[in-house]
């Protein structure tokens, strides 16, 4: 042991190596002297701090009179008692915390999920142990100076025996370890291990092994966050470099909060930073992008097992405490304050970091973040009209299926006026048969099925070895486009499963490009909240004053009247029985657009139009020609036509998809034109979008020329910009009437042609 500690002293940073020079009895974790001094300063002139202190003192006072029952209530009581003692110096609080710690330390086993102990090999640690280790460590650190040597030994050895050693042996130490980074998803590892890390820091002066444990956990934290997944075992990466997490918002919070409490405790203890974790601050981008502001409280997208009230509130509060202090973090945290358990500043350990009045005032400003965010690492897309409360918000998921992720590749949700109009079906208690039998299955989501199937149910346990992706994005003020490929997770039934999204003005177009292995009955599923009714060719979804019109255009429209028997070749509107979110015994209907007849190749083109009171929606027209289908959007100021090239859907392999669309020759997969309303379609519109195309020309005039197929949006109106999507390197020639800007690079227009070359991330003229 002496040799191990000597080596450790060499490896540790100076502040850690010299920890013995610090007074042994002085608290160093959440309730250290500097933090308590700040709490007292805040309470002297900040009514919010006084209010929050009163809540914690009430919890501590209740624990004095009535011993808390249940481990989570004991955890909360321990932290409140520790805070109350450090603020008031009233020994009653320390004595009660001592009694609770002694009682816990004397337990034979801290395991709370006893069935785990019956596994082979037996598990000796669980999620509850992570909570208990953290709260016990923080409370012990705060009252240690009041304890006798015998009590210190009894409590510290109890924490080691009951929590630290079982966790280290299960999850860290290769001499006994039975788990890897991805055993139970990715959140279990973090929550349990970092709880042991906090406890180890609390015992730094009680056991010579404590510093070694803390250092090993710090090193492991970098590995956990950066875990790249395992293709052999079909396990996903933990976090992408963009900050997105593999298993929904709610479970991201569980793991990250545990990590950051440990990192906070490290800084509080040693005054130095723990090991750097690349891209860690990006998690805030993920939480914010996945959030929807409502006037009556924010919600998060609830894909998978996450709930709408789920948030990264404690994570962002931890980042704030660690010095990453962006005002929109506070705006976000405040947005979820209507949910008591999400009120991050309501934790006793966060009171020392409560933002002061000036910082809280800065959170009153509107969020200034991108309106469109794509997290390619996990296949999550979010789009919004703006960041105002109750605006329009669209999200689509196309990533990994396993564990807390459902079989929902390509599913989407739509919020408008504060309501979830096109909704995720949610989930039920994990113990109900309906959880696996319905809520996690493809039919419970807004996807396309064939004969009622999309992803195989086995993916929920085995994992989808071939994951979905969203890796094409064009984001401009007038038009947004994204392409989702979910062929991988649905490849048991589909050869091709692409979902294309266009957001143009007040209209969202969804174009599904599908090919199945066998002939079958396709259905385009639509789960909703509120009421649904068919009005002519439109399905109206309404919930209070919020509404969205859903209009299928292809493969055919809904009949505008009469009986279904009168229109055997029209699209059918079918109603299915589903289950209500969180109430598996309550039936709830969902809808499906069903084409007439069966096939092995299909195209769905569906328009969504959120309704605004007193404002007429754009007119939508179904348009088609030889080898193409499309939609015309007639807005107040502009007309936009979006065309889909049927020859570019994979049916031609050794020939190019050459076709003529509305007079334009092109090989593009998708082609769109837009021009001011009141004009006839011009030969060279001021806006053009090309998705996976190498040329566009009309009447012998070149509009686009590139040997490699490119995806881009050209605006030759007042912006004079070219916005690039994901595409290969190569040279591009564009018709122009003035100089253009491509990715911030000025491109000269010479004799009506602008030429630029893309090389990696560089644009060259």
C-alpha cells in the first residue's frame, strides 16, 4: 500500500498531492467554508436565497422530529441537515445527521434492488447505492469535525463496506469487476461509480485508499464520456462530440449530473480541475435544442423512455457551478421550475451556487440559439419557428434502438401553441406487459409500416446493429431541409426507407421514399393528442386553440366526400387502437394513411400546416408529371415548388436519373424552385434547391453543373448566398446575376457564371 500511495503522490496534481497539508477536519465538499460564506452573504440581501434556505431548513427540521423513511428521503434529509448545521452551527442538525449515518453505516448491505443479488455473477451495487454514497459522503464531510474518532471510523468504514468497495469491485477494479462501460445502458455506470467517487473524496483523511479510488474514478470518467460504442455488441457511443446522448434526455441527466457532482466535489476538495473531458460543455447544446418553451412551463422531446418534463436542469446548474455561466442556462432551468423535482436550485447542495439577483435577471432575455439543430451522433433533428414560448417546434429521431430508446426510427413530433399535436405515444411503467407489448414498438410511433411492421421487436433488447442517421441538412431563412435514412434499423422489412423534411414558410413537407422486400400494405402512422376529424382532403388535429392540418398528397389524396366505397383508388384514413401515455389500460386511437392496394415501392408526400388564428395558411397543391411528383406552396409572398424525381429512387443503377421536371432538365433526387408571388415561374428563379444533383439546365441555359452530385440552396435574391449541404469535394458552376457568397467566401460572377471548388471544409474560387 505504501508503494501504491507513493506512486499516486507522483501522479497526482500538486494540489492533490499536498492535500495532507490542509486541516483534516475542515469540510471540503459542497458545504465548505467558502460556500457557506456565500450562502450567508446571499441570504443577507436576496429574498430568493432566503426562500430556498427556508425550504431546506424545513426539511432538516422535519428530520429532527420525524426520522425519514425510504432511502431517497434519507438522502435528502442528510444533505439538508448538513447544510442546516453548517449555516446555523446548531448541533442538533449534526447530531441527527450522525444518527442517520450511523444507522446506514451499520447496515449489512446497501443494495436496494435485491433481485440483482440473485444474478450470476451476483451484482453487489445498484442505482440506489449511487445516491446513498453521494449524500452520505457530503453529509459526513460536513459534520466530520463534530464526530468522535470512534464515530468517524464506524461511519467511514460503513460507507466503504456498504458502497465504495461494492461499486469499485463491480464496476472499476479489474481484479473483481463484472461490468464494462456499457453493461446497463450507459447511465448506470456513471450514476453508481461517480457516487462512489464523491464518497471517496469525503473519506480522503480516513482511509489511505480514498485518494487512489478518487483518482481512478476521475481517469475513468474520461473513458466513460468518450466511450465510442461496440459494433461487435451493437452498443452505441455514450456521447457524441456534438453533446448528444444515446438514451434520451431523462437518462442523459441521470448520468451527467452524477459526473458533474463528482467533478464539483473534486474542485471543492483540491482547488484544481479534474481530468479534462473533450466536448463536455456541448451537452448544454443538446438539452437546449431538445427543449420546447411553453408559457406554462417548458418540456423536452419525449422520444424513448424520456418524459416531457425531463430536462438537463441539474446538469446545467452543475455547469454553472463549475464556471460555465451562460444566461440561457438559467432561462432553461427556470423554464422547468414548474416541475418540483426538476428545480435544480432546490437541492441543498446547489444553494451555495444559486445565481445572484443580477445573474437571474439576465435569464429573462430570450434564448438566442439556432432554430435548427442536427445531432448527427445520435440522429436527432430539432427545428423551430423561433424561441418564443408556444411557437412551432418539430423534432425527428433516427438513431439507435436499444434499452431506453424505442423502435422509433424516423418518428417525429410537432408542438404548436404549447400543445403536443403530433405526439409520441410515451411509455408506461417498465413492469407492465404493455411497455414492451405496445409503447416500445414501431406501431406506437409516427413512422411508416408495411403490414404493421417497421423495426423488428428484437432490436429493443439486442440493439439495432445498423443504425439510422440524419446527415443531410440545409438550413436557410427561407427553406430548411433534412434527410433521414432509417433503412438500417428497418432493414428486415425495407430495402429503402428515407424520410425527407422540408420546412418552407408555414408548411412542413414530409416525403417518404420507400422500398420493401415484399409486397405488402403500407401505412403512414399519425399519433396525436386532442381531437382529430377529417374535413374534405385534410385531417384536422385540434387541442384547445392549437391546431395543425395534415394533408396527404401522394400516393393519392383523401377523397373530399362520399363513402369509401365510392373511391376505391383513393387514400384511406384508418383508425387503430393504441394506448394512452402512462395509462396502459386506457385505449387511445391513432390514425394511418393507407394507400389503395399493396406494393413493394411507395412514396408518401404529406403536408403539415400549423394553424395561426387570423392568418390564412399557404395554399397547397398536388403537382405531378412524367417521372416526378411534387407540391406547390402558394404563400403570401412567394410560390415554391418541390419536385421529387422518381427515377432517382434507386430503380436505376447503371444509368443516371435524367428527367425533365416542369421544363428543367436535371438528375437531382429532389429539386425545388421559389420565386416572388405575382410572377410567372421564371427561367432562372431567385431561389433554387438541389438535393443530390449534378446538373440543372433549361432551354440550353446552365443553372448548375457539377460532376459530383451536390446538395445546396442558391439564393440570388437579396441575400445572394449559396448554402451547402453534405456533399463531396468538387467544382461547381452556377448561373448567377451578381457575386455570391459560399460559406462566407466571396465568389465572383463572371459572364453569368460563378465557379467555386469545395475541398474539405474549404471553399476556393
